[in-house]
C-alpha cells in the first residue's frame, strides 16, 4: 500500500470517527423510546450509508415491547413493527451474515451491557463488498456498545417516568398520567380530525365495602376492577384512576354509535367481576357511569377537568336512577 492509499484510508477513518462521535452524542441525549428508536431505525442508516438495519431484542415475557408501546402515541407505534422481539435471541459474536434480499452484505453485532445480552444489531448494505469476513469492525463494535448502554438508560428513564404517572395500588394511570394521555389524544385529533370517547366510572356503595369488609377487601376490589377493565378493553385504550373509587377510560377512535355498546360491555364486566372478602366469601360489585364522544377541533381545546365536570352530572343521574347503569351525554362535546 503506497502513501496515497494510506492517507486515503486515514481520511476515511477520521471521517467515520467524526460521524461516530456525532451519532454517539445524539444517542446519549435520548430519554424516550420514540427518540431512541427513531434515531436507530432512521438516523443510523442515513448516518453510516446503510440501506437498512435490523434489531432483534430479547424480551422473554413481552414486558419490554408492552412498555415501549405504552410510551408511544398511536402514530408512533409503527416503529415497533420494525423491531423483532423474541423470548430468546441466540448469542452471536461480531460476524458477517447473509442478509435478506435485496441486500448484498450484512454485519451482526451483539448488544451487550455489563455482560447482559440484550439482542442483536444487524447492518445491511446493497454493496457486496461493504461487510467482508476479516474486516476491521472496531468502530461498529464500539457503536453497538453505546447503543446497548442507551437501551438500558432509556428503559430506566421510561420506567421512572411511568411510575410517576401510575397509581401504585392498581397499576393504571394516575390522574396526572391520564391527563397526559388525554392531551396527547386531543393533539392527535386536531391533526387527523378523528373522534375519541371517554367513560367515567364510579363503584356503587364502595364505602360499604370498606366499612363492612375492611380496606384490604376494598383494595382487592379496586385491583380486580382494573384487571377486568384491561381484559374487556383494547390495548390502545387507556385506564385512569382519578382517586378513591372513581375511574376513567379513554377510547381512541371509538365512534358515538359504538359507545353505548362499549359502555354496556364495561358495566356488565364489572358486575360479573369476582370479588372476595378476607373470609373468601364472594361479594357483588356494581358501578355507575357516564360517557361521551369527543371530536377535537383546532383552537377549541377542552381541558380534561371540564370534560369530567360534564360527565359527573350524568354519572350522578345514573346513581340517582338506581345505580348499576351508564348514561350517555345527550349532546356531543366539541
């Protein structure tokens, strides 16, 4: 190799190192799954002249995928479709691979953090000579190590944020968490002019459950209620605990003509929810509620507090009408 070739290689390596350093700083600034996944799936190929990348992630119980989905808006959730989640991903060293068509060469990099195997990063190129056996991969191995560290960091950051927005007893959103989900859905509605629905729920005679059977039974009743709600709702729906025995549901895309049927399904599921006291005796539990559909319009933001005040009127009408019933708001809001 002559001097000119050496200098040319040195310049290429220096340019690659600069791109690597810039990309590392961008990675380290990510605090949310959306930012990290967007940077990896879209930014990494662009930054390093790749046609595509693949991510295979170890997720034995599916909890990581679920946590990522909960962090993303519905519009953003398409990112997850570009990631492979597996209960087990075979451990591989840094190695060239035969890529799927139409790519011509590929490189597999293990994602390791403190000896914990997180999965694989796969780089694909349309050039057959881009990734060859025996080539130097120091830069890419270093990048994979940084990506693995960022995965762990973002996971921890997101978990801390989730806990701050979660009711510790039931595991559903607390009021602050539900308000964030509502604001996010309203913003999406302004962009797309879509409809979403809200259902307000209050357990009937909950004070009697606590007074007669004790607060432990009351806590079990709240937990059972939330498990039941999650079973009868879609993964994209949101459950929030406003406080005490009052809960609220957010249903993206639920049309007004569907809402009465959905509310009845929720009411029936609650009435059939199995509850037992400390003596293992079965207890009955019912709930009353109200519901409405909302179509956001630009420059007409309706705060959640105002929506809940409106729904409260109809909820108490349901209570006064005999309980164990859900009433729809007579006119659509917004």
